C-alpha cells in the first residue's frame, strides 16, 4: 500500500513535468531537452534555499522562476540566434549541469533534517485526521503519506487549471496557433519569436516546479536526477494521448497528461517490484517512447496493405 | 487624391552572387488609390507573388520604399505591418491554424494588430458576431464554429480566411492567387465572396491571379508585371473594354518583343564578334 501511495504521489508530482513537455512538444512542436537540466535546476534551487532557511513555499516559487528563466534562455538562443531548437536545448541543458552544481555547491543536497512542503503537508494531515494511521479500504496507511498524496494531487490540479486557463486567453490562443501555423500568426500581427520564447519558458517553469516538489518529497536534490526526464515526460504525454483517444481538446489533453504520468509511474513501480533491474529503466523508457511514436504509423501501413 | 499605397523603386535579388541568383524585383513603381481593386498579372517568375510578399514584409527589400496609409513601412517587420494589412494566401492551409476551432481562429483575427492580453479569447459578443458573419457565407458553418478548422475543405477554409483577413477593416488587402488551389466551383464561390466583401467594405486590394478571366471581370485596374517590372498598367476605360483575348495578346506581344531582343542580340553578336 505504501508502495502504491508512493507511486501515485510521484506520478502526480511528475505530471507537472508531463504538462511542461506537452507545452513544448505538442503545442510548440519542439522536443526541448532543456527539460533534463531544468527539472534538476528546480530541485537544486528549492533544496538549497530550504537548507538556507527560506520557507519551502517561497523556495518552490523561486524554483519555478529559475525554470522559467532557463526556458527563456533556450527560447532566445533558438529564435534570436537562429539555432536549431534541439541544439539550443542541448546547449542550455549542458550549461545547467554546471550551474546546478554551482547552486548546490556539491552534487547532492539532503533535505532529511529540514522542513519541506512534504513534511508540512504530512503534519497538517496528521492534525486533521487526528491520528498517525488511517484505514483506507481496510489497509492501514500513514496519515502523513496520505496527505502528501493529496497535496501532490492539489498541485497537479492547480497546475493543470492554470495551464488550461492560460491557453484559453488571447495570448494563450495565439501561442497555440504559433505551434500550429506560425505564418498565420504573423499575418495576424503577433510576434512569433516572443511567443516561442514565452512558451519554452512556461514549459520549463512547470518542469522546474515538478523538480522542486520531487526533491522535497524524496528528501534530496541530486545533480544526476534530470537525466532522461524529457523522455519520461514524453512517455507520460503519449500514454495520456492514448487514454484520451488523441483528442484535440486542451482540457482532455491536460487530463490525459496527468493520468498518463500517474499510470506510467505505476507501471514502472510494478515492473520494479517484479524484479526489473532499475539500471534498465531508462533503456525501457526510451524503447517505449520509440515504439509509441513509430507503431501507429506502422500499424496504419499494415492495415492498408491487407485491405 | 493621395495614394493609399505607394511603391517606389522596389528592388530585390535573391541568392545574390550565386548560380541561383534571381532578380525578382527590378525597380517597381506603383501608386494605388484608396479603394482601388488592382489585379496583378504576369507569367511565372514575373515577380507578382514576390511583390505581394515584399509589401506584406516576408523579407526586406534591397532598395526602394513602401508607404501604406501615410506610414513608411519599408523597415517594419511582418507582424507590425499586419496592423494595416489583411492577407489571404494561395495555400488554404497557410491562412488558418488547423488544430484551433473556427471560433478560436476568428478570436485571433479579431485582435489583429491590437495587441493581446490575458482576457478570454472567446466571449459571447465575438461568438454571436461570428455566427452572424459566418452565416453570410451560406456554407452552413455557423453551426460548426467549435469544430477544428483543419476538418474543413480548402474552399471553406479559404472563405473563412478571407473573412478573417477583413474582420477588422485592413488598410490594404493582399490576395495571393487565393483561388488557384481550389476546385472550379469553390474558386467561383470564393471569387464571388471576394467581390462582395471588397466592394462592400471599399477595400484597397492587390490581387495576384493567373486567370485572365478573373482579371478582366474583377476590379478597375490591371497591372501586368514582366521580369520584375511593370509592363502594362491598364485602368478606366482601357480596363473596361478589355477582353481576356486582349490580355493574352499583350502577353504574346511581351514574349515576341523579348524573343526579338534575343534574336537581335544573337544577330549582332554573330556579325560583330
């Protein structure tokens, strides 16, 4: 049960990562590798500030701002200096590796002895429920774990609502159109470059927020924690799209990203429980995303051949 | 009467100094009065689409200046010029964002050149307005404004693009062979709609076309381009008397003169070199 709760919580926290990847990959059609650096950046900034005594909520907001900044750097390199989007992301990701080490001062910052959003949520939960353990469908569960889960759920829902409403505004609608047809957006008098920069900034802000929450949940920030996270985010987005049937509706796509992230984390937890070597996890994630990208086209081809 | 659009000595060479050098515009001068509906004609490579893109700001000129509605827009980027200019492209896919709904596409059009904020893109007034105006297209699209625009046919998309380009009255409307990619029936529909909108709103319009028939039927002025220059400029009574055959003759005339030039040059080269 604890395992299940943990998987759900991490899935919900990483759904913010999935939403960020959705914004850059699906709305702007940019596979943005800055992700690997900015999720670590979010964790590093939040952990370092918390250890320094800054309230966890402020530290988390600072992490979001740092991710926003990292994304806008990628955006500026891509649009103003005309460097390929993929390469821009690689450049910023590489630079962020050093920056993250600078921010933390070492490769790992433990948060075990500090108050975090997770410990705050846990304490609040124990106070509200009045006991350290509660029964969920007959299973005894730590009240702290349960309230952290609800905290993560609240973060995911608030994040999704913010993204949803933002992309329904005048600016947000124009930004969605930018990924769709930049020529048309220019003809409608909007500055495509500024929208691209802002879109990548928003995406990485979400991703850094996800990193900040993850660090507080797992109790440490680590320089290596971002490796392969963009592929992880893609996997979540792709599962989400499969769940929602490839709809174009923004609300459903976002809901799909949340469910995709949680489901993917659950699948991984189950696989690890069954004895999957954790070292193989990234390989399997990559193969999964590759298959998900290639299979629909392949199946279509086979169908046409047989008819 | 002052001109709405003044083009002075426009020059543009692409890929200068390479084997692919194209001297697309070679000193174009053109004045267009307010409310004039001008047809641009010319053979492939005559520079008509390039001229339209130069006015729209798809690239910057090597030389020359563009004034529109009293503003020098020569150095303005494309999205700034969009404040004054409405455009419909040859490709029906170019003018709309396919994954956005019809309503959302029009929400974009309703803010052309006005700047965008954090207000809702869609509101009741816009939607009511939109249904009423889309109904005038008589395509039954007013009940489908929440559908993705990518699900519509080329003709429907082009009609909607035209409506979007003129949703806020532009100082200048640019139509770049906007019926060339459509089937004949849709093309007729869109042309009819073009005529309706342009004459109702008294829009200053530059339209590129391949069709002599369209050029003769529409508007009050025909400008023929050849090799990046204005070859003929017909208006008033000259334009009204014109038949498609006359236009074809003019083209033959240009071709003949050109061949003659080449042959004369050949002759001179043969006899003197």
